[in-house]
């Protein structure tokens, strides 16, 4: 028995991670593959039975995992992202939530023949969206500001609101409570959730600021406070813990006293396997017979949720908001449901059976139908919809140059002439002014300044070239932007050959070495002073790399290739030498 349990747990974890890897490989939202994995392991093959596997631990495990996921999402909320459109977020989680609740309730009652109490509960559950689906979707679609931050804020804040509304309806159904009791329960929920969240956030800030905890225990303390806050809040008022962790995370994310970057990074790594496990476990509990018993009413309900309820909610929430029609249409087309809806519906369905609701099992089935339908439609159509409305960002193929000296500007010109975005950042005023005169986008600042992150638009930029004469600046720039561009797309010049031993940067904190392991700043600078210049050659069947090599008598250094479609830059590095093909542009440093 013990071996079987261990095997099932290992299988859930392994399949969950593989599903997320496949999602990355095919550039689709991970929830699609997670739902398919859960269906295959559970109702299709019968290999996995979560209730038998975890028993009474399933419900608290799901609740605690959701708390971690919401906390991780709220750590990425920045007030400055939506300060000009804060009213839109407020309207979406208030007016939009009420409209969604009302219309979904009506549809559930008149279309699905749910009794009013169950229809109200389903309407409350389907208010939620969630960072687990919005986050990957935004990474895939890359909408322009302010749409992305608005959707991210809405998805995180709406989860505890929807869960709280569902709890209040559930209490009204099961305890026959109404009127002042429900009003007091709502007020108590807000007071406990916001109060605990604020108190715990302030305590953590004081503990970190006064160095009461050693650095190796900081993440453990954050996790301890997170779980204590969630458990205590939920003890005093059910589901209030979700509001507590959301408030706590948002306050920590926007304070300037202590750094929480390392905490946010750890929580993200923790949230990824938790999300995978949750979706697989909850989906595996479904019964295929419930889906096979569907009539025309259930698909029509799903279509109404996507194409009627969400657009109407967005319409009323964005009136006089200053958003363009295109932006409002895009917001109206994005409405995926996530893990909170799945977890809350599964939890309530178990209790409602005990209270004699014959359609309680259908609550979970309809919720998962909406989750699968909205995720599938949004995952496949959101990017084309955004591009059709012209609210999506350009493909991130451009280059952010750290350093704007002469030969760096020549490289930037070779890229910019092909319609690919570039940006040059330098602390040398003369270099920046020279770039401006040459028509190259530039920014006068330290690459480590907050101004770069707050004021620079990174739309269209997907690579970092650190090409200054200071090896430490290059290395730190790579580390600084690794989170933005990814480890694969941050490049720097090789450290100077004159630096060796303990003065040389450790390999694990360096980016990919530009152009070759032996090509450092001094080497390139020396070649440039001897007459070498950056050249761009169009390759063809009759003029290949060998012809170019002979044209320059072998005195050249290949820098990068620009693809035929002008949408990709293939960089020559110490660990990768791309093969030139006809139709590409070869950019090189040569003496001719």
C-alpha cells in the first residue's frame, strides 16, 4: 500500500512537470495539458483516485496550495503598473463581479434548471479567474500596457472575492442564514482578511529590517507567516485566508524597505509544481459519465459565459475609463477560469450532498466544463484576437545594448535597419548623444537604475548584449536582466584575458559569451582602431559564408545572423555557432 501511494504521488509530480514543459514547447497555456493529464490518469484509465490516495488530507492540501499560489501571484503586483487605470481594476472586481454573478445565476437557473440556491452558488464560484491561467496566457499573448497589468491585478484580486461570495452563499444555503447575519459575515471577512494581511506584512518587514532572522531562514519565515495567516484567518472565518495572503503579498511587493526578490523567486518555483499537482488531482476526481450526459444546454451555457457574460461585465466596468475600443474588446474576450473555481466547487459539492442537493455533483462538472472551455478557447484564440485588434506587443526579437560606443552602435544599426527593435543604454553622455544623432533609440542611465525598469518600454526587446569595457558591469547586467529575458537570451563579452584567478567572474553568474571565448572588449577595440568595421552581407546560393570569408581574406569575426523573415537574430557565441543559410544577413566585423 505504501509503495502504491508513493508511486502515485511520484507519477502526479512527474506528469505535472512534463505537462508544463510540453506547454512551453508548444507555446500553449499549461492548464490545457494539465487538464488532459488529469483526465487520462483519472476518469479515462482509472489509474489515479485522489480521494483514496489522500483521503481527508485532500481538501486542506488543496486550500493550502491555493494560498501559496495566490501569495506568489500577489508578490508580483505593482501599484505603479495600474496607477493610471486603477479605477478599471476596481470596477472589474466590483461592478464586473456583480454583473458576472447575476448573469451566470440567471443562466444556471433558466438554462441548466438549477434551483436558485445552487444557481447563486455557481454564479459566485464562476466570478473567479486566477493567476494560474492568466499569467501563462499573458506570457503567451503579450498584450500592450495597460491591458496586461489590468488583467493580472483582476485575476489575483478576484479570486478571494469570488471565494468569499461563494462561502457566504453556501452558509446561507446550509445554515438557512440571511439578512444581518450575512452582512456581518461579509464585514467580518473583510476585517479579518485585510487586518491579518496588513499585520503579518508589517511584522515581516520589521523582522527583515532589524535582521532578527538569518538570511538562510528568511524564506522559511515567509512561508511560516503565510501558512499561519491563512490558517488563522480561515479558522475565524472560512475562506478568509485567501484574502489575507493576497493582501499580505501585495503590501510586501509594494514596500521599499526590504528586498523580497529572493522570496518571490522561491515562491514561483514552489507554485509551479503545486499548480500542476492541484489540477491533475482535481481533474482526476471527475466522472466521465457526467460529461457524456450533457445535452445542448451545457455547451450553450459555456458559450454564453464566454461571449455574453464577460463582454457585458467588461462593458459596464470600463465605461468612461479612457481605454480604447480595441482594448475593451480584448478585455471582453479574456475570461479563463482556474484552480480556485475547481477547488471551491469540489469542496462545496461534497458538503452539499450531505444537505440533500441532488444536483450537487453537477456543480463540479459544470465548473470544470467552464474551466476547460474557457482555457481552451482563450489559449488558442487570445493571441490571434490580440493581433487582430492590434493590442499585442511585437515579437521580442530586439536587442538591449549595455554600452553605446562606436562599434556597438554599428552593430545596433545593422539590426535596426532591418526593422528590429534596439535600445542602447549607457552612462556616457557623449555615447548616448551620438546614438541619438544616428537615429538609434537610446537611454542615458545606469543599466542598474530603477528608471530603466520603470521608464523604458521593453516591447519588442528579447535579448541583452552587455558590451561595455567593464567586465563587472557586463556580468551584473546579465544577472540583473536574466529574470526579464531568460538565461538563454542574455549575452556578454568574454572577461578580459588580463583578469584571472579570483578576479575572474564565476561561470554560473555569467551570460552567454558573445562571438567567442577569446573575444573580449580590448580585442574588439583593438581591431576597430586598426580599421575593422561592422558589415552586413546578404547571403545567397551563390554568395555563401565561404565566399564572404574569402572576400575578407579570412580577416573577419562573425557576430550574428538575421533570419530571412527579419524576426530572429542568431548570435555567434562560445557555445553555439549557427550555420548560415541563403536568404539570411550575415553581420560581421571585418577588415576590407
